């Protein structure tokens, strides 16, 4: 493990119940990141999505990917203290359901990174199964 949740909180402002990254496994700041989200039975969203068949909402899979990406770009010294906001989400596809007990592996590779914005390819996996993929664009403030 490269970074635990307490170290992650030093980089991004997200907090429970909306912090969706538990650990960073690998990172090259500004270029790529591999992180994990341990999907727990007691996650707040499972109370309503769906009580009879708990499935992590796809939008939260995308948010977890975005948070992982934010960790990588905000780890650059020139971005310290900035916030990253969504600019767009393109070509989101959901291939495999994420359920309690799963470990969601989050991978983001940046294609373009400028001083005020960037884009990256993002993929989330459960074991070796692709759960979600999309292109994310973000802006710094």
C-alpha cells in the first residue's frame, strides 16, 4: 500500500460518507493511479439501492474513479491545495455489478494534463472483471 485513507484525506477534501477511496496501491503523480474501494455491507447507499438486492450505483463507481484521479493530480506540488471538479464524463459503460464484499480496483491514466484541466481514461474492476469504464474530464480551482 502506497497511501492509506488518512493520507488520502490530506490530498482530497472528501469525507465519510462520501470518501470512496480506501487505499492507493500505485501512483505516478499526474500520470496514473491504481487505488481500491472496499465495498462494505453498511455503505449508506445500500439502504435504498436496492434493499432486496444491494448494488453499488454506477454513478458512485464513476465518482470513486474521479476521486482516485483527483488524488493523482492533486499530488503534484503545483496542484497542492486545489480542488478538482468534473468537467465531463464520456462514454460511461457499466459491465459488471458491484456488490457488498467486493474490492473495486480503480485505475485512471491521464491523457492530457494542463494547469487548469485534464482528461483521463478510467476503469474499475472487481477481480479481473471490468465493472465500469469512462473518460473523465476535470477542472482545477
